C-alpha cells in the first residue's frame, strides 16, 4: 500500500512530516514531494500550493508518477454553515466547484458537460474516519465542501455558495483533487479543520488560526493512517 498525503500549504503537511521516517525529497514539476515510511506503509507527502490548478497537478503526479493507491488530504477551510466553529473537523461527503459557472447554457452552477456538480468521497474511508473519531472522543462532522479559486470574504457570496451547493465549508483545492481521484479510480478522503467561522472576518482569522487548525486536522489524519497500517 502506498498512500498520498496532501495539503495546500507547508503548514498543513509539516505536522505529518514530523511523524515519518526515512524521508527523501524529490523535486518534480516545480514542486517538492517527500517519499517516506510510516510504520510498514509507504507514503508520499506534498503540499500543492494554493488553488485548483496546482492541486490538480500535484494530485495527478502523486497518483501517476508515484503510483499511490489512495489520497488523503489534510488542511483548513472556512465555514459557511453557522453551526461550525473554529477547530471543528469536517469530512467531505462530496465536493463541488463553486466558481464553475456555465449557467448561461442552461446548466446548474458547478456543472461541466460530461461531468457532474458533485464528486462523492470514498465511503470506506469516511466510515473509517467515524471509527477514529469515536475512539478519540471527538465530534467530526460530515458535510459538503465547495471549492473555488477565490478566497471568499463577502458575506453575500458565502450565502450564495451555502444556498446553491448546500455547502458547509469553503476552500480552494478539494474538489479539483476529487475530480482527479475520481477520474483515475483512486479512493480519496478530504479532511478540513475550520480556521474561520461564518460570522467572523475571514482575512483576520485565516492568518491567526491556520497553523493551529492545520495541526488538528493532521493529528486526526495520522490516527486514520494508524488504522490503515493495522495499528
């Protein structure tokens, strides 16, 4: 088994790298990939940089060049569901691209011909996350994540995305990673820790809470990998 572990920013994968052995850095396509061992499992870790284009490139490379069998994504997101608070963990049940708009041709928001509005996450990995959450004694919420190449600070835009996609959280990479994994038939799991909530100023809180929220997400992900390793 070889697992791809991915984030968008260095802060999101740094806690993961601290847990690994035999780390070897590989430079490819203007990015860094870290081949390593965790117990008896081969892992490849990378941060894509922000946005759908970079995350698509990174996910494709991890699955095709490094031949990973599954992809786990860890990172932070902003809440658009008022019930979510800073530090809450959200597992993506499905993901959509909120900035994909060809509605002028009669299609719904987020839809592209020969595609779909939503991509569903792997059910087995989602079920495993619920077991891990129970054992850790924490509440992990399952919800819809909306992705776009925009950092959304407008309350009006947040409301539109929440209503249109029934979204719980916003970020900038998940749906594009989901499209790649779905196309290649690779199971994936996307976990986000809430770094700013719906009723707070997004710019201020993102800067203040991103590092601590990323650690929360990474810790949970490593517990999942323990389960996959048979620990």
